[in-house]
C-alpha cells in the first residue's frame, strides 16, 4: 500500500518570551568571626519569574557573594534542607517561585528560620531539632516473632498515618511555633508529627512508650493551637489536627 504524507504548511509556533524581573534580594547575614550581630545586605539581579528562590540564592553565591552560606541539597522539595524565612514566612527556597513573592523591581527578604542558633548567614544549628526527633523513638518497634512474609497492614490502617508519613523534617513547622521560640525544651510540631506516624502504625508495639513521652511537660500539652505550623508546612500536612489526635490518644490511655 502506498502511503502519502501531507506536508505541513503552517508556520512554526514562536516560543513564548521569557519573563525577566529585576529583583532586590535582601539577605540577613551573620559571620561569627567578624560580626557582633546580624545585618542586612542587598543584592540586585535579574531572574526569570519562574525561577525558584533557591535559584536566586545560587546566583548570589556563584556570581555576587561567594561567602553566602545556606543549606540546599536535592533542591526539589524532598530533602527539606533549604527551609528559611522568605518575605516573613517559613518556606522551602526550592519550592518558592519568584513570581509568588516579588514583582518586577520588588524585594525578596531572606532570613534564617527562627528559634535555632544561627551558625552563619542562613545556616542554623539543627541539632536541637533532631534531638527532639530522636526523643520520640522514630523507628519501628515490634518484639513479636517476625512473620514468614511482610507485616501486612490494611488500607484503612495505612491511611491513618498517611499525612504524618509525608513529613520531610524541614523544620518549617517547628521554627514557626511561638512556643518553641520561647521554650526550646518543647519537642515541637515536627517531632509530634513523627510520633503520630508510629503511634498510629498498627504494626508498631511501642505506642504506650511514645504516648508517655507525649504526656511529659515537653510534649503535646505545650501546644497552644496557634496553627502557625500548619500554615508553614510545605507538604500541606494538617499538623494541628495530628497534634490533636495525639492529645486524644494520650487522654484515652490515661482514662
């Protein structure tokens, strides 16, 4: 069979022009070797409206100020390394688009997350945060004889811990919490969310121990339900609701 191919006469579609914006990037900087307190430095540059704030910070570091210090790793919203205060709100720099935080000629302010010691520029000491994480025993505990195959779980049981399993430990929630700012001994929203993930895992056998940890004066009762944590979460986890579920579980165990 003879096949014929019609030749297209339509003109090629022109690519959409790249939208560039002029930015003032205002960064709160601190060098412990030379500074007694933090100070603001402003950098002027051009970026695409579709760029992410982490791209802007990379440009500053690579081309304008090599000494700028901040964390980033995967740069795709998975590792949670680049949490920072952007225009006054806790966000991941790799998930925040320029067009969502600034217009042409506008200013983007970037600060380190609050409540943790600033080591340099946007880099904070995460050890207290991870100490709280370790305190809730964030690992599977089951002393029963292992089955021949996997430890199965129903879809309903898996759904119970679906939200808390999405936490990437970026600290956006904990460092947006006013209770954590004034009381560093508070475990914080992220640690409680991680505890929730195991407390409501039907295969785990350490629920009682974790609820006892939650019932201490550093646990869930420090929460004042301000909702800052829920608003700050880049994974849209309903953190306040999960904390309330843990509170109810503690009360049920005590009754």
